[in-house]
C-alpha cells in the first residue's frame, strides 16, 4: 500500500482559498471544464417554456386519466414525452436508448382501479467500460393532480408540479446526449408520483433486483415558481433536500454512522454537498442551498423509493412555494387565482435549475467513482489521523483528495491533494475533533463526491 505522511502545516488549507493547495493539485483541478461550460450555454429557456406549455395543454395528466386520446390525458402526455426522447435519440446517433417502463398496478390506495403506471426512460450509456457500470439518474414526474387527488377528469395542468421537472429532464437529455460521458446517465419522466410514488418505486425496485449500481438519483419536483405564498420573490436559489442518516431498518450503514457522530454524513448528504460545490463552481450567482432533511413537512417525492433501497438520492425544489398553485382546480376565489398554470412559471428560473442539474450530472458522469472502503485507522489512541481506501480502478484517475471539517461544520472546508496513493496520515489532525472523507480526481480535475471515512467494522472502542 502506497502511503504518505502529511504535516499539518501543509494540510491546513481551505478549499478554494489557499495557493499552496492549488500548487499540489493536478492540472485543471478547481477550474471549470470548458466542455461542461459549453453544455450550460446550450440550455434553452424557449425550449423549456414550450415543453411546459405542451405538457400543461394535455389538460390533465392524472395517473388514472384518459389513455386513448391523442390530445388529452396521461396516455397522450407519455407518448409525446417518448417522441421527444426519440427525436433526441436520433441526434445522439442512436446512443440514447428510449423506452416505456411500465407495469400494471392492482387497486391500491389512491388507485381505485387496475392502472398501467408507465415511466418514460432514456438511457445514455457511459463510454468507458469500467465507469459505464455507474448509473446516475435524473428525474421529474409527469403526472399531475387537481384539488381532489382521485379526480382524473378535471383539468390539472401541473405546469410547475411537475411539468417544470419533466422539462428539465428533457432539456438535459437534449443537451447531454450529443456528447459522451464516462458513466451512464438515465433521464426519467416518472408516473404515479401523486398517487403514492408508484412509478419511482417500480423503477428503483427493478434497478435493485437487477443489481444496478445507481450511485446518485436526483428528483426535480416543483422547480418553476419564484413567488412564494408569503410574497417572497427569489429566482436565485434552489433547495437541495437530503437525508442525514439512512433508515436504520434497511441500511446497516446507519449504525456505523451513528457510532461516530456521522448523522450528518450519509451518501445522500455527500451528494448534496457535491451539488452545492459544483453549482458554486459553474453558476456562482445561483445558490444550491442544502436543506438538511429528506423532504418538506407533510410531503414526499420520487427520491424516497431510492433512499429506501440504499441508493443516494436527493430532491430539488424551488425556494419558496406558492400553495395556491399546487394541487388546485384552476379557478378564481375572492380575487385569488388558483391553479398550476404555465403563466405563473418563471421559465428563466427553470433554465437556471437545468444548469445546476447539467453541471452536476456532467461532473458526476465524467469524474471517477467515489472511493470505496474509506477507513479511519484506529489501532491506538493518538492525535494523528491515518486514512486508507481501496484504489479506484478507472483509466483517467489522477489521484485522491482528503477532505475534512470540524464536527460542527456543515460543509467540507479543508482539502488536501495526496496524489495517487491509497493511504495518508495527517499529523496533529485529531479524528476525535473532525469528520474526514476521501474523493477521487481525474486528470481533467473532475472530482467525485466525497466518501465519508469510518472506522473499521470490527474496531472495538478503547476504554
Ligand atoms: Zn410533485
């Protein structure tokens, strides 16, 4: 095992603010990738707008609505979404694989009759053999509801909830499919969200059964409104919801995190930190604001079935919601306009959200895998900290960075480039007082999300 001892003088460098840190990094690190910058310039607000208007024009996309009409109901909507993906697939030289992913849901809560639940899925396979096994999923849900969740007939334009998220997914497919990424990206328009996360549950379940390696999932849900119910206007913030501790009933990792005060360090939380850093790098005037909980009160989303199956997953939502414009019949009452109509969507804001998604997905899919087996050595009591991890076996790997922060700090605020080693010692950096992690860096400077370092599974606490 190759290893290094690093004195704390060298190690005490802050992310992005210390020249010495830059000197030790491989070329290109901390610098925006021009390929990703070009992708961001291609995000089209008019295209996003026309797709949101088109989706709203199906009148209702209720999961139990008409499937035969070509102009109204969820059947017409999903055939149109597929036709958009199909058109994009031609531009990708056939690399983008488009399919309906459906099943028949027997009568259940909020689904009173047997109903076909159909996701629309487009997969862009990774171009590098090893990396292509890693899968990054970005989704939004295309179904909608009016005031009565079980009313499949009344108009439910669902422009913000969630044609906005669906339009983001189509836009990503549009601008990313013309290019190659090391890892695999899957674009999904989910169905049945409003009836109980049926489409995403089916998708996550099938992925789990097939042993697919979903390294990250992002749901874009309600990403189009910038005027909150309380009158607050904000078009520069996106909330990033992430769980801190996985469900201990399904994730053995939860007990290990809890044992070392790692309640703030699930893989989903690392993903949220990664989104914040990536957004700051590529669109610094726009804020990806982490919220340290899995979702808003009384609400849920398509990331949850992934979390329940131990796959890192987070939710993107606008900063300040307008509740008169979600899940409401289109009407006017006492001078107040209700209903989720396209006229109230801020299309420029949706384009900004698409850029956050594009920078995130592109970096994830170009960067090497996060290191596996990040371990804090605990052979004796000492004030030095030694970490080791398994080598990442990817061709363009340049090396690794150790990151750390005080136990009370929310974000990684120290970083050290250690080179292509799998073991590093930080002298006089106490693991008792810090959280630490490791991330991979490729030769072009793309970084993976951090892997949180934990003591070995069988380490016995010293008295
Ligand atoms: Zn929604």
